[in-house]
C-alpha cells in the first residue's frame, strides 16, 4: 500500500509539472495586445479611458489562465510620463489589493489560433493628476497577481496616451468640444433637421463620438424613461449633471439605447417635417450582416434649442431584410 501511495504522489507531481511546462511553452507564443476601445480626445477629468485587451494563442496547444471576477487581481497597468516617472495607483485600486479578502476567478481556455478580449478603464488603476503625454503598458497575470512571483506576467505593447487639460468653456458657458480628426474646436452650426441627423449618423459611421454627441441632447434622451425622469427631477444640480454624464458613458458603451448607437452600413433620409420649434426626420438605415442586410426605419424627433436643432428622442421600426448586394 505504501508503494502504491508513493506512486500516486509521484504521478500527480509529474502531471502537475507537465501541465505547468505546457502552460509555459504556450505562454511563449501568446500575443498580448492593447488598443484604445474608442480612440478620441481624453481629458484630465473623469471621463473613462477604455482600453481593449486581446490575448491571442498562437501555440499548438490550448492556453489556460485565471481571470478574476474583479480584474484588478488579473491585470495591471504601468503608465509613465515622457520622463519615465510612473504614475501612482488609484486609491480604489490600493484599497482593493490591500484587503484580506477571497479572490473569485474563472479559468479561461483559449484554443489554438483563437483570441479572448475584454475592456478595462485606466482610471480604475492609475490616478491621473494632470494633463500630459504618457506611455501605457499592460500586464496580465495568468495565475492572478498574488502569484506573480511564481508565475510571471505577460506584457503588452505600448500605447501613447495624451490627456488634455480640463474642457474650455466658451463665452456662453457651453463647453468647447474638440474634433479628434482635426484637433479644432467643434462648433454647432445652424443646420436644418435632416442635415443634423445626417451629421450624427455619419459621425457614428466614422466612430467620432465628439461629433455624434454634438447635436444629441443627453439630458432629454435620458428622460425618455419614466423612472429615470423621476430620478432626474428629484436630484439637485450636481446630481443631474452626474446623471447626464453617466448616460453619455452608458450610451457610448451600448448599455442603454443601443438602437441609436449601432452603426448603419448605409442610411437614406426619407422624410423631413418641421416647424419653428419641432421637427421629425424619418430615415431608412441598413445594417449588413453576413447572410443578409437588415432594414430599420428610424424616426428622430428634434427640438430647436438656442437656435440649434437638437435630437431629443427617437423610435425604431423593423422593416424586414434584403439580400446582400
């Protein structure tokens, strides 16, 4: 019995050793890349800075690693100034990592030639005290951060991050928004309702969020929901501003009103009706899928505010499908 017992121990030890070696062999052929989820102008304030993380397995065997439910125990970011000064950790990150609590995780398996992706906000990891230019590098710990001494991290490529100073306000008190493509200030024009809608849709096709929001009234949009409206009306001025900013972030991340942020392949304005203060624009939008093209008819509702037409509401109706051309 002793011989059998010792044999079992040796068998399990060898099995663990072989699996560990296989993991390390695979790790040598694992690509870890990061990019900005929504490339735009970032400010040294509280807007999220989302980074899209992709792990690709180029090895001939499956690659396995642990991903914590709270990803600060699986991922870390090293962000430095151009003079190589490392930025300090965010206070919330320090509190989480110093707490004596259990870390829940799931094991991820990436097959040969496949990838796994997720998104993280840099502000959850680093305290940005001021504007400037920075270099960003991420690290993933396959066996969680607390085991980093035994299981080294996989490091990513570098990203260049530029944070601008706080938003400049114009003489009318309205923030001046900057155009990502040109770096110039985005200024609203007195466009008719149909051109406003076309401008918004084109901006979405080009993933230009600053242009997308230029003629969209988030304060009116969030109040489309009766529950949100009651919450909004019950808030003070600071609370209402917080709700508007949260709605913008949720809209940009497709958490709410996903129908208005989905990117159309093409669009065609069918009808425009408006008077001095209100207008509607009906648009046929096509969404190309692998086997067919989906058709949807959108009706955008606009109101004139400070002599500018703003989108305040919308509705959408399915119009069937058509064969891809």
